[in-house]
C-alpha cells in the first residue's frame, strides 16, 4: 500500500494527519501509539491530544510495514524494531521508492495508451 506523500515540514502532526498518511483509522494509530510506547513517544497538548513528530510518523510507517504488509504479530514487530530497526527502515525506504516508480510507470503507460475510436 503506497503511503501518501509525506514531507516533514511540520514539527507535529495530529493523530488524524498521521492516520491519513498511513491510510489507516485514528483508532489504530492510537492503539499502535500505546502498544509501541517504547518506540513512539508523541507529545501531548494541553487538551491531552497526541502530537506526533516526523520521527514518530516514520516509526508508524515501519510498524505498518511489519504488521500489515509482512503479517507479523505485534510482539514480533516490536522485537524486530528493537533488534534490527536499521534493516527494517532500509527495506521500507526501498519499497516506498519502488512503489513510487511503479505508479509513475503506470501513469506513463496510461498516458501512452490510445483507445481505438471505433470500439
């Protein structure tokens, strides 16, 4: 699943923005934030709302990759993040680039495709 284009220009992202970037629900992001508290430490505003840093967003992407794409359990994903975060991070970056390239190639293919006007 390709993630929405993410440019770390903001200092903090709301839980809704984090969910939109991941293409998941806010309740799932909230659950992962609580479940992976060793890796995600969102700041909280005066109302108690979570405010995620760009680093937190990257960690959520890693969790998403491990749990949703690779089918790992939550405990397995936590263990992988603890023991081999750099390896997982590189894999996610490569996959994101490949997905971007695929989308670009599909877009080019669609623009080159000429339909037969008689059909």
